[in-house]
């Protein structure tokens, strides 16, 4: 994919956490949970996801697994960012841990979190 990068997360607190750690402008969209077929198609069309580099970052819990599976089926080109299962939620992941996960996918993160 040659298009702009975009990150898909579950909720607004996840988006806020990413924005806190990131040191670059990246579009982040929230699914607010699992998506019906119509909402999924709207999201793909509205954000031109078929032509963009898509990253999936969801919680390490049952709803996160379900959403990751659903997104993977619709967006097989998407890349995955994982958090440690010990933290379960993106929003509960310590900033340095989240920064390392993002850095592993070549995102620019604020140096204060690279301790």
C-alpha cells in the first residue's frame, strides 16, 4: 500500500492514548466496538482503506479479538500492532510500552516515552 497510514482502534480513550504517545500526525479512527456489515463498508469507503496502509491496534480481550478478526477479514492488507496481554487494554498500557509497540511499526513517538 502506498497511501497514507491510518490506525484503527476500538474507542476514544485508545485514540487519546495514541495521540499522547505519537510524535506525528496520523489519522486514527475508532470503531466503538465490533462493526455491522453496513458500518464496516462505510468505514472502508469513507476512509479509502483499500488504498491506504492500515494498522489495527485493539484490546487484548474477547471483544478486541473479535474486532481484529473482523477487520482482518475485510482488510487483509492491514498490519497488526499488539500490546502485551498483561495490560489487556490499549488505554491501560503504559506509555513506554505503547511507544515501543508503535516504534516497531516505524511510527514516530515522543522521545520522553523511550526510557
